[in-house]
């Protein structure tokens, strides 16, 4: 298949499109793998260019002083890139800046995207670096002015040609390119403008039936792209969407963590027909631990009414007694605890069968000390406890630069979520708690927060005592 590409490079005053501005743009149009047009222009950023940027690019404040503003070249950029795949080296950087510039003008710029950085990693194995500079050197691409938009766009276009000239391996290039242009089958009962007006931003989306009831709820870093992915597929779930979906709306969150928490909350609240994984999960059984009269810890389970048990002893909640029983058996076996001691209702213990194969360390024979057994038991608790042991406020990205998302964990669980503006102090816990929306605690939300902290170790957390 033949595709039309707009290979683009920009130079900017910095790396954050929410804060920085474009100072140069270049576009090279390829059709049938042949360059048919090129365009480049300096851009007046209406702000000072940092000295370090001038040192890298050679672009000075004097050079852009009389250059056109972005709004003056916006129409030409739209016309040049129309019906093209947007190509760049690290495409999300260039695309994010350009899309943000158009957003400031009240125009929604959307193009299908392709990244020569990712395609180079797939096709040119074994290189120590896939930066544009290293690839230029590796392939001896002739450029005069590195870090100038036109030369870098040219280098990216040569890379794209080299990638496309490789005999197609269906596991690498073709799906990456073909999937971009794959026919999207939208539900017949939904206006195409509804899809086109979806944002390329982070949040939760709701697919609704003709009565406005959610039939599917999801979350994504890019709502627009995720919805398109749903309708590119032809599985049972997508077929249901085709029949049931009449409208799509969304709630922006800014933060992926907030999107995940709200997705979980809304699925439990609305029980959408197409969502299966979370909608029927109930947490009515408490798995907890206590100490018997001999001072030995035991694992137990019981039916509870919404977290009224002693929080400090709870390990987790589960949906059934059978699940809790299986979990207890698993933990006893994994940590070589004693089943006889764990099940005993008095101080008379039978020697457990596990003692024969030494899976039990012998507390049921008075061979292992209570202190050693309890130490292993508490290690098991520490590794498997789904409750948080400290109170904290987690701060993440907001829906705009002036706000931050806020998640409050208190007494073991997520208890509140919401947004704070930059002026609000984190010192007054009571005031923050009043601002936040009450969040029903659950093991699922705790798991979401734990995974976020694991994958984002630099997340800001502010700890506080329960007395505050």
C-alpha cells in the first residue's frame, strides 16, 4: 500500500508543551516514498529563547523577532499535513507541541501518527542509541545543521525511507503502518462528530445506550485514540459496542491514577453490561489475624459489614468464604506456618501433617518458639497486607497546569479524591479532607494506588498522623 507522510521536526524553547513554545518548524511531504514538497519557517514564540537553546540550535531572539507567529502559518500547516500520516522522531514530542498550539487557537488538530524512533528500534537491532544524532551518524545521512528543523526533518525522512525499503516483516512494519489506516467501523447509531470531538487527553470515558445508561466504562491516557482502537477490533466486545452504543462522553482527569480510580468507582456504581472484570467484585469477607491465649498469631475470616472490624488486624477483603479459606491455606503453605495451630480453638494442638515433610517448623511440637513463629507470621502479614499502614496524601498531575490531583489514604484505604489549586496548603489535613470527594474504600483502589507508586517512585506523598 502507498501512504502519504508529513515528516515533521520542530525546535522549541524547552521540553514542556504546556509551558514552552515552537521557534522553528519544518515539514517534508513524502508520497509513494518520494519527496514532493518541503516547508520550513522560523516562528516567533513571543517570549525569550533560553541561552542553552540558542547554543544548541543556533536560533537567537533576533532571528525570530520578525518571524511569523504560529497563528500566521497555522492554515498552511493544516493544508500541508491534510491526508498525511504525521511522522517524527519521538513523535509524541512534536505532535504534542503542534497540537497544543492549535488548541490555543481553538482548533482541534488531529492526525494519525508514526514514530521513526520506535520503528528504528524494531528494525535496526543492536544499536547503542536510537537518538536522531546517532542514527544520522550510523547511516551517514548528510546534514549540515543538526538541531535545525529542516535538516532534522530531512534526516527523519531518510530514516523513514530506509525503514519502508526493508522487505516487510509482518511482525514489525506493516501492522505498525497498516493499523494506522485500518478502517474504523463506528457504531451505526452514533454521530461521527461525537468521535471527532473526543479529546486526546487523559480521563474516563462512558459509552452509553439509547437511554443514556453506561454500557461500557474505560480509561485512557488518550481517550480519542482508545475509542478508535475499540472500533478497529472485531471481537465479541466490539460487536456488542456496535449494537449498544448511541453516545460517548468523558471526564478528564489529567492523572492516570485518578482515571484508574474513577474507572473502578464508576464500574462498581453503574455495573455496565460490557464491563465484566470489575463489575461483580464484592468484598464482603474479611481476612484478618488475631492472637490466641498462648500469644500465637492466627489467620481468620468472617463476614463483615463495611469495614467495622478492627482495621489494624485486617489483611484484606475478599468476595466469598471459599476465597478466604483458599487464601489462608495458600499463605500457611507458602510461609510454612502451622495449620493445626492456626485452626485450634484452644491451647491443645495436634501435630500437623505438614510437620512430616518439614513444611511446618514445629511449633505444634513445641520445637519452634512462639517468638520465631510470630516473627515469620508478621513478615507474612507485611508482604500480603492490602491495607496501607500509614496515612498520606498523594499529589499527581491535574487537568491543567494550575491544579494538582489529590488522593487521600487514611486508616488503611483510599478515602478521598479530588483536585487542589496551587495556592492550597497541604498542611491543613482537615481542610483538604473537606475539599475532596468521599471515596468508598476497597482493595481494588488500594491495588491501583500501590501499582502507581511502584511504577512512579518519584510520586509526591505527604504523610500525616491520624490525630491531625
